C-alpha cells in the first residue's frame, strides 16, 4: 500500500472532516531504530524513534500538517509562529505546500542556521526580535488574537493531535507500548501528545499497557524541573531553550499519571550523548534530541530503567539542523600534502 501521509492514514484518530484538505509532504512513517550496540552494553532493549527523517527534518511536521490543514479548512490564508527553529521550518514548508502566507518570529541570534535557512528558503517572512522565545510567543499570541492570522505553535490544539501519531507508529512497530518512553521537553507539547496517543491506542485495544514517561530538560533551561520561569534560558540544545513552557501543567500531569518524572541534564552530558549516538549507532541527531539518550543512560545508572526492559527514546530532529554543534564538538580536519606515504602513516598510525 502506498503511504499517503498522516491525515490519510490516521483520519479515524484525528479531528478530520470532509472539508479538511488532504495536505501532506508524506510526514510520519519514521523508523524505529534498535540501538544494537547500546542495547547489548546495557542489557536493555533501546530503540530510537528517528523523527529527524520527517520532511523538514523534525517531529514538528506531524502536528504542523494537521494545524495548517485545519487552518485552511477554517478559511485562513496566513499562519504565524514563534520559534527556536524547527517550528519555523515546518510551518514555512507546509505554508508553501498549501500556497498560503507564513510569518515567523524568532529570537535574534538564538536559532541554529540550518533551521533558519529552511524557513527562508521556503519563503516565510522571518522577523528576528531582541528577546527570547517566550517573549516572541507572547507577541504572536497577541497578533493572532487581533488579526486574521492563525497561530500554529503547540498552543494550537491541532498540533498535538498530529504529534500523537508517533505513539501509534511505535505501538504498531513494537506490537505494544514500550516499558519506558524518554524524550526532550521544551515547550512540553510533545510529551503531552505522546501520552495522549498511547492512551488512545490503549482505549482502542491496540496496546495492553502504558509506558512510564521520562522527560528531560537542559540544566540551563529547566523551568518544570525547578518549578520557576527561566527568564534567560541557556543551553546548547537550542530546540528546548524555552523558559516558560506552554504545556507546563500538562507535562507534570503526564509525569504523575505515567509514574515517571521530568529531570534536568547538563549540557556536558547532552554533548557526550550527541557524540555517543553517532559513534555507536550511526545516528546523527541534533543536540536537543540527544538529551533522550543522556536521560536513558542516567536512568539506567540509577536503576530506574530495569534490565531486560524495552525503552524508546525520541530523537526529535536531524543532526543536519545544527551543523555548528557538530563542527564545534569534534576534532578539526587539517590539510596535508597529497602524498601517499603521509596519508598511509595517518591511516595506519605508522
């Protein structure tokens, strides 16, 4: 069967009507990759849901396709979002696909260039402001309230409806829910959406249990963990550099209901996991994604993830989204003469 995108595949689980356009860039249907080497080392079946293989390279496409389709259904021809990067790329791509306008507000100097380039090439009207993500979000909420423009940040309920479909795919691939789900927490929409999805599949009898959910925030941007707003959040993981999450309360509910928690991980541990994932499994994900692996390793060391269990880590974005992080955290490539003897010495350490 030819895959036709999320709206077609999961129409029975989404707020779709006959008037909803069949918008798609063939988002979803991302691989669940078993981490063979890490699983063997730690005695845990570790899988990674590689959302970086969505059309614009991040999980945002799942929610964006539904949000934009519903916006069009409701008569809108202009969408807007605040973004640290991935949301802007996704919104711009789907706006281009749907032939509508897209405006993006970004924190100046706080967005990875790979993501900014996407938003620009897709034709979005990108506006950089002197402020953080939360301040940018306040502006777009005000604009959406006053003018005929549709907000497509995760405060838009259709975004979470689309994002929940990743849970369905995990259950379909594994045959049931994993024992543990581990994922980054920024604006906290994704943790909310996954829990929604697993509960819906449990209700429909496609899985027999619910996972324990562990969410992770960067130490320099962990408002939920410390129960305070971060007015100046800082972390290498730009995708989760958010000081006042929209879905804060929902994230706490998920942690409580799933008997999990939300904890903080240092940038140092994020970078270690970033390198480890690529070196041991051949998977290149952006730093914010790799907090999932850092968190998994922490939970294994603490004995909170049990031996023999199944755990799924969510990799929210492709490593090519943030090439600067890779270049800044690996050894530099030096140029030498094009000489066989010298090259042989380097290759074989002679």
